[in-house]
């Protein structure tokens, strides 16, 4: 009996040992698998659905902040939130994705921001459509404002669409219509993009169109680089200047095409060291300095160079326009290698600029001196003389130089009577048409006696 019990106990012990060995074997295999996993590259943690493998923490996509991008829903809040986060991060990109149409209200993107900020414009960005849709309480003089920024880049791919037609038809300001007729125009119309109190700003590879008023403007900025942009609005759209700068210095505008209803590029008071190159301009009102000196104000513009550009089908070519009664000076301007195609007033200085017939002649004026025109060629519209120098009665224009200026009629008879009034300068080569009205020398004691204040 005892032997039988012992045998049963031995069999039970053998079964128990077998079970433990089996369990040990299983544990050993698990340990070996972990060892193999460690010996290879570490396995990636499971992906968060909001943190995909291509996620870049420096990119702030407005779609991730709730922007619908369907052209009808107001996406302003999403843009504001994305901007706040991007502004606070170094080397950040605020991304407007290319597969959406985003509508936002009037907004100010304020700095200062961390260095390296890029506003990457894909898709289409636009304001509410017309004055009727403009939200009550929003600023009607500006749409997007970039304020107090340093080193920011605004770049495309995409399009800024201004929805300007409704603004152009407001009955606030007359403007030209077909066949010389007069049509109503805008007042309190928003400029599309404005940079204010900013420095070292780059705008490139962007399309801007149909602005209610100015397309892009720079106020009180230092260091502006514009390259490869396209601006397009109808020729009869009023006050739709392409690029406007004011109280801004150290500017480069290059490799761009501008077609609009006012000046391609307008230079306001307080600007200096402006270089414009390889611009195709027109239809438009040309490239203009001014208007300057309005309401007897002081205006100073200096050190501006325009070269290697084309102006076509425009009301003006290279224009300086000042109001009677202003003070200050315009000096050190150079226009070189400009091609004109069917342009009225190819070269014009107008110190009697006035929007009505009620402006009176005054004794003070903005002093214009040291202006050169070199290698200006092409064709002009014979309705106006191709060269027009109308300088102040009391303060003449001085040191105007011309070389290799050859302008022929686009169609019709040659106009051989350029207009000059109180303009002094020199012809370094013969011009076509001849500019015999330009007075030789310099007005006596002009430089010494005139306090320009600039």
C-alpha cells in the first residue's frame, strides 16, 4: 500500500516539473523576442492620429486650427490662432494650404515675432465680397495689416483675391470710363495688404489681383525686398496702385509684372534708396514719384533708380508729380534702359498736379533736381507730347539730363514739340523728338538759396 502511494506521489511530481518547464520555455521565448527587438532598430511608438509621420512642429497650418477653406465660412479666427502660435515659435511657417479658398475679415497680424517667420500662401485668400458684405465695425481702409515685424517672408504659390469690383463702383470719386466717360469710384476702400512699421520684409512669388484700392503698400518700413510678384486688375479700376511705398527706405522691387488701373509703382513722401528693375508695367498709369506736397506739406524723395523695364499701353510712363504749395525736394533719380510701348506722357514732370480745376498757383513748390533719363526708347501715344516738363514758376527744375532718348509715334504723325516750362538741364546726345525747350545751365543760386528741409 505504501509503495502504491509513493508511486502516485512520484508521478504527480513529474507532471508538476513538466508544467514548470513548459512555462519556463514560454518565458524564455518571450525574453529572446525582446532581445531580438532591442538588437534591431527601436520600434516606432504608435502614431497619434494628430501627429502623423510627416508632422513638422514648426509648421502651423490654418486648417489644423479649424479653417474650412470653402470660400464661404469665415476663417478669421483660425488665421488669428495660427498666427499667434507661429509668431511665438522660431523659424515657424504659417501655412495656407493650396487646396482651399479662405475668406477672412479685416485683420492685423502683429509682432514682434520670433526670428525666421514665413507666411506661406497656397490656395486663395480673399476678403468678404464687396462693401455690402463688409462686416460692420471692420476697418474699411485696410484688410490685411502686418505690423511691427522684423525679417518676415510673405511668399506664394497662391493668390490673394481682392473682390474689388463692388468697391470700384461706389459713387464717391470720379474715374475714367470707356471713351472718355466718367464713372463713380471708391472712397474708404480697403488696401489689400499693408506692412506698417516693419523692417527687412520679403514678398515673393505671389499673385495679387482685383484689390478694392492699393494692392500692397509699405508705410514707415526699412528694408523691403519684392521679387517675382504678379499684380493684376482691370485698366479702369480706380486707385488700384500696384505697389505703393511711403516713408520707407532701402527698397528693391524686381522681376515682377503689374497691370492695374493706377500707378504700377507709386513712391510717396519720405522714401529713399529705392531700386526698381525688370518690371513689366501696364496697362496702368506708369511708374510715379508722388503726388508730393499736398496741402502745403513737406515731401522728400531721393536716390531712386529704375532700369531694365517695360511700360506698355499706359497713361504715363516715368512721372514726377507734385502739388503747388508744397516744400521739400526730389533729387538723385535715375531712369535707365526703359522700353515704352504705346505710352502717353512717356517722360513727365508735373509740378501743377491737381485733381480739380480750382487749384491756384502758389509761390512754393517741391524742388526737383538731379534727374537723369538714359536709353529711354519705344513708342508713344500722339494724343500727348512724349516729353513734358512743367516746373514751378518760382522754383524751377534743375540738372535734368537726357541721353539716348528715342521715342516715335505708335501710330500717326511725329510730335516734334515737347513741352518745357522753367526746366533746366542738358542733352548729352540728340533726342527723338528734339528737346530744344530744355534750358541750358542751372537756375542761378538755386541750390544755395533754397532751403528744402530734407
